[in-house]
């Protein structure tokens, strides 16, 4: 078995994403070294970082495996890469939109962390992909709903949300 390292160049990082993580990433544009992933085998759920942290804790507390999670420090958002299993349902998209959550489905594109990114101000891994595993999108949505419900319950009891 050939071991592919988490590379220090955009091309070697792309090779890692493709061979180890089953993510058909591409360097685009080559002169900049940005790595992009067109949604197909994976979809993305993008949310505020504070909610993203809560979702991670919720998933762990409910014994769900955590998959790849990216941080976008400048915009204070997290991206969960998931299985492509969410329904094409306008009510789901509207519900998530009201929570400041974006669903990036088939045909959409997200940028992945690249060695060409300047420092960690663009993108970095919270949980780096180490295999082709990605949680079900439905689990991430359930976690979002669970976190929101817990937040509402705390407010009703008069406990400030941290």
C-alpha cells in the first residue's frame, strides 16, 4: 500500500485529497494554488463558527463520527463536508437559511485548505480528512436542529447562551 502524505504544495495536497479522501479536488487557478472541490461525492454545510463548534460537540455527545471540518477564520464560519444525502427540499433550504446555514449541493464548489493559503487566515482544517469518511448530511442537519433547540430551551430557562 502506497502512503500519500498531506503535501506542502497545492499539487501534492490535491493528490492527498484525491487518493486518501476520495475528494476530486483540483488546483484552480494553478498560478494562485487555490484548491477547489466541486460538490458531487461530497456536499458541504457551512455555518457560523460558534454553531459549528456546538454541532461538533453535539455529534460527539450523540456518538456520531466526525468527518472533515474546515474553518474560515476571516468570515468566522465552519464547513462540514458530508455525504450527498440531503433532499432537494426548499423547506430544508429555507430553514437552514434562517439559521445562517448554507447547503452546498451537487454542482456547487467549495475551496479546500491549500498550502498556498497565506497563513491560516483563509482556510484551515478543524478536523483534517484522513479517509473517505464523511458524515451523513442528515446527521449534521439533525445536530444543527438539536443545538438550536437546546439554545432555545436555555433561553426559556433564563440561561444565557455562551
